[in-house]
C-alpha cells in the first residue's frame, strides 16, 4: 500500500498499527510535508505541493493508497479534491489522536476512515 503523508513523520509504532488496521503492508511512504503561507492564495501552493508527488497516475488509480492529511482543514479539503481528481475516488484517510496522559504529547492511530464508503452511503440519501 502507498502511504501519502501530508503531515508530521509517522513512527514505526504508528506504521505497524496502520498495517494491522488495514491488513496491508505499507510498501511505499511518500512524505509531502505541508507548510502553506496564509498571506498567499492556497491553490498555487497546492499545485506546487502536488508537483512533488512522484507516484505515477496509473499507480494512484490501481494500487491501494492511504492518506495522512494535513491538519489545516482548508488544505486538507484541497488535497482531497486533487487526489479524487487524480484517482477517481476518495482515498481512505488516517485519523490520529493524542495518547491520553502522554508527556511529551504523542499521537496514536485511532482509525482509518473510508471516505469513498461515506460518499456512497450519502449518495443513497439524495433521492
């Protein structure tokens, strides 16, 4: 499975939990750290970020992909729209949560959200 990471680096423990939850090995991790300038339009910054994505379009459409989204909601929405356009479906995404009581603060994998499943369920409610 290809893991597209638009956030902080993932730990070995987090990667192992991802593999346990998905039942698939992470065969490739693509790190695309996000740092947008708030005083500049986001769309050109998204385009510059996505130019760094070196995974071939055919692979994005045919191989399993999991996404760790950036934390800022506006950028996450743009990344999802871009990926949906390239892939033809919404990829599943990670949800991380703080480990309760951890000092320093650590994050654990809470779940994998199947966005395509959510979309398909919502479409059945349109009519």
